C-alpha cells in the first residue's frame, strides 16, 4: 500500500493510505513536494511573490483574486507589466502584504472572504511558506516560477498546478502550447544560420531587483537563445543557474566589441537622470564600440519587472530576430506580433501603451544618427 503526506489547512496527517482518500484527483503536489487534497475549483485566492499574479492572469482567473501586495497599488509614471495594464481593478483590491512575498498575517486574517489557497512564488523571499500556512490555517502552495529557457519545466508545472486548483487546466495547457509553438517558430526561422554568419550582439541595462546600468546583462538572455543569436556574454561550456544575471566589466564589453547592441529600457524608466542609455552615449570608454559609432543600438521592452514578463520575452525575441536576421523575419511586424502575444496572454493589445510610456523607444533605434 502506498502512503502520502497531505495537508488540510494546517492539519498535517502523517500517513494516509491511497484507498482512504475519497477523491485522488484532488491531490496537488507543489514545488516543495508538499501534497494537498483540495476541493477544486477554488474560488478565492491570493498570489504572494514576484510574478505570481502574472501567472494567474495568464490563466484567465483574475476574478478569483481577492487581495494583492503593495506592488500592485503603487502609482508609477511607467509600468511595463502587461498583466497590470489590462487589470486596473487589481489596484482596488484589499492589501495583504508587501512585495517580494512579505506577507502580513493580520491583513490576511482580516480579508473577507478568506482566501481558500495562497499561491507563493520565490519561496526563499519574504514569509516562509510553512510558517504562513501554520499561522493562517490556509493551504500555501509553493510555485517554482521558472522561465521559458533553462527552467521551462518549472514554469509549466506551476501553470498546471495553478490550473488544477483553479479549474483552469484547459487554459493552462493552451498557454503552454502557445509558448511551445511561438518558441518553435522562432527557432525554426534561425536554426539553419551558420555560426560564422551570425552577427555578434549584447544586451545591457537588464533589471535585477532594481535598475542597473549598461554592464548589467544575462548570458542566457532567453530572446537571444530562442533565435540562436551570437550573444558575446554567453559561454557555451559554462553551466548557468536559474538567474544568470551578470555584471560585465567595461573592458570586457570593449574587448568583445559586439556589432549590435540592445538595451533593456527598464534602466531608463528606473533612473531617468543616469541610466544605461546616457551611460552608453556619454561614457568615453564606449566611444570605440563599433555599434555605438554606427548607431546600431536598439531598445528592448523591459522583460524582468517583478519577475520575468514572458510576453515581453517572446516579443523581444522577434525584434532581435528582425534586427539580426532581417531576411528571416521579413514577414513580421514586431508591433503586431507583440500585441498578438499580449492579447493571448493577458487579454488585450498593450504594446502601444508600453511604447508611449518609453517615448516611442521600444523596438526602435536609440541613436538618431551615427557618432562618426
């Protein structure tokens, strides 16, 4: 006979035999290996941790969210998160805690109705999931946020777990299929390009728990991986972790001298007085870069804003493909493709909104003339 450890609220049942569980289809295993027997679908939930609310929006379960963390209530000049742009009602929901998973037990206890489940991403941040479950009496389901490249399985498993709990399993599979189909299209367009024919490139200004300058990059930047770009920061023989953020020395970037430069515009939004674009234009050390001298510097949509924005990841890949392999993406309008992606994932085309917030710099050249 097999045995399982399951949780009902905060009551841990040490050993339950399979035949004693009335409906085994309700068993949910989270990213930490905890097993729950939850009557599904669940109607009232809260989402704790970066990106958690993004995933529930992808699953078209916005109506089940009863409270939000303070990230959703902030008034900012620029907010490049498509899920938030298409759901302004999130701002009006009650508050249950601070961002990055710092949950407030008193605020959660005061919610009416009470959440039936708490989803939690990035479980090493903020309130410990076991402690949160013990003190609230509410099942806390841990999720591995993952990504669309090296940790795709984690992302897909989280979507499936959330889908099962919310009664959105069909939608979860549709989202997963959309990701797979889109990535396959990107790869198929570029898979036959010889390495010797690939234009070298680099992306700077990537946010990581806040704004960063031009030296901030990701060696495994997913948009480059999908189109098999010649990313000078990537080392094929190196093993990268879930977060491959890196700060590259200026001397190294100069030595690499990439032919094309991309800039994540999050740097501009977060630090208007001194950001990666100003740094690139005014730092004398960068004057010798061939991409700077020829004006081949291009704006990318922020993709790492309160965890990775998977819609922006895909849209950025099409734009990078159009710049690096124009003949292979000649049929693509990147603006229309971005809106196609956002409409499927969050229910509305929001590219123009995001682009206006960045003064029209998204998917455009950032130097209006060469520096010769």
